[in-house]
């Protein structure tokens, strides 16, 4: 029995979905604990690709129970669409295998409309959100006017909450953002029409997890986004609206921090970021384009091209510290093959001073110059390799250097999108 948290150590899209799918073979319960369908987690099993936004990435392993915790913001329509999509390939997505916390907050049409209207109005100062209503839904949760999944059992409560929320939202939409206001009756009718299909999935998720802990089952907690998109510790304000750090597992699904044995950080062998915000090692040149093409770096949720750059060990070191990362899974190492030299950012220079950590003042990370260490690259197709010792010497040295700089061992290396394209040390 071992309970593992899987988190992204950079800015998201590190390959969490692939690793969670892989580790699910040895876990009985897989839990999402924060975020919503801003996430896009890609799995490739027996040549077939599946992209999940809300359903935990353990669903393709038939022996697992998949749970969506209270910390998630759930768009009911998106959940049902995803359910139907996954069911098409013959996967059991019945309530016996899938549960949603009664306490999970719902994303409603006005959250999506506000998210998009705000981004439009912010010309020049955009965050580059996914437009899925994530921020506005978490705002309502904090403002104590949100709808929770269990409210769907009570149409009158839904009605009164939607009417109350729209009193404010429609003024913002209509007067400030020149967007179409929404009618409460329509919002409620659409939502309540979905309720009969959602209700069978609702459950007391924390009780279910406690039962699993008692039965000494292995639980996998699936993070979304990445540490540097965390609302507190990320590159604020260019962040998402939830805590992405491992510490949020506890609040996001109602378990004790003592229940966690391992914190596995997923790190891509280079860096990527979607949306706006500082990115010290970004490559706006042919090498960056090459990484994007070879790594198929296009968003799994919005299809946007991902910004690409060299590996940033300062970012990884900070992630290790903020989360107590026990080990790293290094993904997409195959994408680096063919580059004659590789660069690793080992520190930053800011106003003549050398920094080993990310500066904390707003805007400061955008002004740093990376201090690079250059190491030899490697060539050849490594995607068929399954043993560490078979990797080219320069690839082994690259991994050893990352371990030194981040002060955390790399226990798993991914050399392709497929479940089996993995080296476990
Ligand atoms: P997540 O959000 O962290 O789950 O990551 P995404 O699914 O958004 O993006 C990762 C992308 O890289 C997906 O298209 C994966 O199929 C792919 N991928 C994962 N691991 C590897 C790898 O080791 N090599 C290659 N070439 N692709 C990978
Ligand atoms: P996964 O789980 C990469 C980014 C958006 C934007 C910022 C805020 O697939 O790694 P939001 O819609 O959350 O308010 O957008 O966060 N973002 C992600 N970037 N991977 C993700 O998820 C992301 N989820 C949100 O691009 O910059
Ligand atoms: Mg993704």
C-alpha cells in the first residue's frame, strides 16, 4: 500500500496523464483534487489516444475506482460529454467506477461567459486563460455564492442560487463587458435537465477514500496544471485559480496530510508554457520551433501552440521544495534527441545579483536573465529503449545533472507517449 500524489513540476502539460495511467495499474483509487476542465491529460494505450479533462486518468485501467474530489470545479455538461466519449471505446464509466464529490462546485454558463468577456476586455494584459470558467467558478466558491454538485438534488435551491448569482453577473456582463446577459430560467432549465444523469455519480468522496485507506488500498492523487501555475506560489497573476501544490490534496479531497507517502513530480525534459506570463528560458527561435514540432506542443484543451524553452532547474528546485517531491518522472526525453548541445538554466541574474530561487515580486521573473550550463546533446531514436543503461551516455549525464541541481532523484523516464514507452529505474 502506498499513496502517491502526482503533480506537474513546471507550468502544466508535463505528461501527468501518461504517468497516472501507467501508475494506475498498481492503484485501486485515482482522485482528482483541484482544477477543472482547464486540464487536458493525454493517454496513449495500444496506439489509441484519449484526452481527459475531468475524469481521472486511471479510468482506462479496469480495476480502478476514479473519484472527483470537492476541490475540483465541475462543468456538468463537459463531464457528461467526456463520459459518453470514453464509454464509446467500451470503458466502464458507470457509478460503480466513477464518483463526484457532493461538495464539488459547479461551473455554470455565466462563469464561462465572464471568463471570456474579461479576457477580451483585458487587451494587452490578458492571462491567456482556457476560457472554461475556472477563475469565476472559484471566485463564487470563495464568495460563498457557488452551486455545489449536491445542490442538483434540490431544484428550488438551484433556482434561488442562480437568480441570486445572476443579479450581480448580469450587471457585469451587460454594463461592464458589453456581453449578453443570461436568463435565470434558461440556466436552471439546462442545468436541471442534466441532473438525472449526474446524480447517480454523487457521493461522499472523503468517506470513500477513508474506506480505501482503511482497506490498505493504494491511492493515486492526480494533480492538474503545474506548481508554477499555483494561485499562491505560481507566477502570479499569470496563474490558475486553484492551489496546484501537493499540500492541496488534503483540502481538495478531505484527507489527512499524513495519508501521503510519495510525491512524484512530473517534469518535462525541457520547458513549455501555454498562455501569458514570465518564462525565463523561452526560445523564440528555430530551436523553440523544433521542440514544438517534434514534441507536438499544442494544447490538449485549447489547441494553442505551447511556448517552448530549455529546462529550468531553478523552477524544478523550487517545485521540489514547495511540495516535498520525493522523486521525479522526467518525460519527453526523446524529443531532445538530435540537438547537438543542451542548455540547463541553473540560476538567474537580476539587477546584477545571482538568484538561486524565483524572485517573488510581481514582474521580477520577467526581468531575469537565465544563467545557463551547456552540456552535450545526444542523438538517435531512444523511444524504443526500456533500460536506463541503454540510454546514450550524454542522456544519462543530462539526467544525473538534473538530479544534482534539483536535489531529487529521477525514478522514471518517459521516452514516448505510449504507456509502455517508459524506463523505470
Ligand atoms: P498533462 O496535462 O501533464 O497530462 O500533459 P498533456 O497530455 O497535456 O501533454 C503531454 C503530451 O506529451 C501529450 O500529447 C502526451 O501524449 C505526450 N507525451 C507524454 N510523455 C511523452 C514522452 O515521453 N515523449 C513524447 N514524445 N510525448 C510524450
Ligand atoms: P494540465 O492539467 C497548461 C493555464 C492557462 C492560463 C492559466 C490560467 O493539462 O497540465 P485558467 O483557465 O486555469 O484560468 O487559465 O493557466 N493552464 C494550463 N496550462 N496545462 C494546464 O492543465 C492548464 N490549465 C490552465 O493556459 O495560462
Ligand atoms: Mg495538459
